[in-house]
């Protein structure tokens, strides 16, 4: 397994994919020609690190990649088209193009096909990411060749920092909410007006006490810091430099 293919062209491969329940062939030319593409490969759909960290963060940072001049974000895995299609739907990662490298041809052409028979996986792709311009690999981040499934350098934040060292990743916003809460609706509106994505968690008295010692909703956290309710959020956004 090579550590990098920087400066080389993407291997020419035809992928068998499923689109709207129909077979559709996609070539590497269609994916990479006359485009600036961020691509990443991983060991398998529905596996822990791939599902909980690798894919979600690339999906979250897709707008930042677009601002850095990237045309598309592509995910490769040695899985069949049906599995990749179901995984894409399960991940709700609409900002990513999922490509099934079912026969491992692309991974082999990248010299990234590895033996995972000890896990019952057969041959799979090693984990890596790359920046590609018009089919030429400009930069690769390949995980170290150590035992297990390392995930240290092929992450989305590392790629974004390479493309734009001054880029500011989107804020991580978590809200504890409940149905029919007008203050929750106000908080969502404030965040949406500024284009800040957020994740909701259904509140319960115990959850609210545990995270904030409060009983009201919403309770809002931004980048790991407790902000408060909708009124505190409004004040926070007024003073935030990128609000």
C-alpha cells in the first residue's frame, strides 16, 4: 500500500450505482473531470467510525468546502450499490455523493485495497482522503499503516484546514426542545436567519436538570458551552462576530 499518489491521475473506473431504484453507471471522468473535488474512502458502510464520525463531519463541512472552491464531496467504499444507497439514506448526508466501489477496482487502482479477511470483510479500502483537480490528485491524507482502523488525518477538518487555513468551521449547536414551545420556535428562527445548523434533543425534566439545572425550554449549547434559553441566545448572537 502506497502512502500517497499525489501528482498522479485518478484511475479510470466505471461504477455500478443505483439511482431512484434504477441502475446507472458513473465513471471517474464524470466525478472528477473539470472539477475540484474532495474525496474520502473508508472501510465500510454502516461501520462505527465511518457512520458516526467520518461521513457526518464531511457532510457538515460541505458548505465550508464549497466556500473554498470545491465543487463536490465524494465518498468511496468497497460495498455494493444497494448497501451504499441504503447507507446514504440512513446518514441523511445530502451534501455527499456516495460511490459504491463494489469490486474494489477503484481502491486497487489507488493502491489502497487491503485485506480485512480477519474481520470477515474480505478486501476493503484503507481509510484516506484526497483533494483532486480535474482528475489529478493534488493532496492526500492517508491514515498510518498500523494495526486496526486509525482515523487521525483523513477527517474533514484536516482537509478543510489544508484547503483554507483561515476557514472557520460551522458552529456546533445543540438545543433541548419540546413540542409546542414558542421559545423553542423563536430560537430556531434566530439560528436559521443566520444560517446556523442545529441539532434538537427531546427534553425531559431529568435531561434538563442534568445539563443545565433548568426546567424550561429551550436549553442551548454552542461549541460545547452553555448559552441558555432563547433570550440568552438572542444576546449571544448580537455579540458574536460571525452572527
